[in-house]
C-alpha cells in the first residue's frame, strides 16, 4: 500500500471515528451550479445570508428551527456539505461549541469562511460573569449588533464573489433600513412597561444583549451556554428573587426544553407566590415556517410582543 492511499484511508477512518454516534442529521444538499452556494450554521445566519446574498446565492442551513447550537454535533454529511460550499458562515464566540475544529480545518481548504466574531468590535461584546475572557455569543438580540453582522456578511460575500459586490451592497443598505425600523419597534413596545416591570427571566442566559440594549434586567436559569445545568440552589435562588420582586411572568425558550422553567415555576409556587409562564421566546433559533417568526425581523418583533404582553 503506497503512502498516498494509506494517508487517505487514515483520514477516512479519523472522520468516521470523529462523527460516529453523532445524532445530528445532515443538512439539505440543495446546491446550485449557477449561484454562490452558502452553508450557514444557525437559522439566524441562514436568514441573514439569504437577505444579503439575494438572487446571487443559494443558502443551506445546518440547524433547523428549534435546534440548540450550543449542543449541536455536526454529522459527517454536514462536514461534507460545508466542504463542497463556496462560502461557510458561522457565528463564533463558542456558540457552535462542538464545531470549533471543523471550522479551523475548513479555513485551510480554500473556501471562504465568514466568522461573525472576527468582524465584531470586542468592546461591544459582553463577557461571561464566570469568566471575563469568554464572550456572550448571543449578539443577535441587540439589533445594532446584528447590523454589524449584516455588514460582515456583505463584505465576505463581496470577497468571495466580487462581481456581486454592487448587489450585495444594495441588499445590505435596504436591510439596514429594515433593521432600524425593527429596533424602533422594539424600543417603542418596551416603553409600555415601567422600569420596575422590565425584568426578564428565561431558561438560559441568552438575553443579556437584549437587556443592555433595551433596558431590561435579565436573569437566566442556566448560563450563557445550555451545556451548563441549573442546580437546586440556582432554582431556589431565582425563585426567591421572583417572589421578592413580585415578577408577573417568566419565559420558556424555543430551543430549550421547558422543564427547567416549569421547575422554577413550581419552586416559586412552593414559596406562596404564583408566577405565570408568559409564553415562548425564540432564543437560539428563529421560528419555523408556520410560526409567523421565520425571519430575524419577525422573530425579534415576536419576542418583544410576547415579553411586553406578559409583563404588563
């Protein structure tokens, strides 16, 4: 057996071992011969890539609605899909926590890899309370930061497809106007609550950017990654906070099982206070096609509507 064949077999075996037992299905292999083929990790980035790319691109998303990117494990089919793409778009900031090595390998294979983290101003990023060197990845909850993400995607697509630069810039400018309108909508709805009512309690700590941008105090039962688990002390401490502040409602998330918030609700009740589950928020994923929240803009509007209506 010559060295080349031996190396190929070794690589194949390594991949097989790496992805053995992974439960994530392969993404749809909907590739086009006459368009720029993009693979984006999250539903938010797939939507953003489609908006900026317009008619020049074909977008495949790895993670469907309701999928938790913190826990997502790529399949061998996902890796193959990304290797065949012209452009791969991912969030970074450890959002796709189990895929770091894959992105590093893709960067050395000649395709365009757009990492939103690389284009962000670090001074605008929030740090984890537990580790100041770890940044919160949930940047899309601040519309002004998502505007930056849109610019990063437009720049990356222009480098991958210089002939499309004019169209990408046109689409970007149009989208930035829509994002400004969405930001105004969120701010206007938030003013319907008093400052004392602006306390957001959710399943995991995904909404700190939202809180900073729109004036809410935010408490999450789990940490910034759903890899962390809430213990009995966490539930009890947050239950005491809810009783003390007389918080009217708490919220489940579309990509996190509701059992943790239901346990929190029960703990509050055991302390003699009733707190409602105010509805479901879209956190690490957009809604599906039938949700009325299948785009980023529809999602951020749905979230603020749910929050304000429940906390009034």
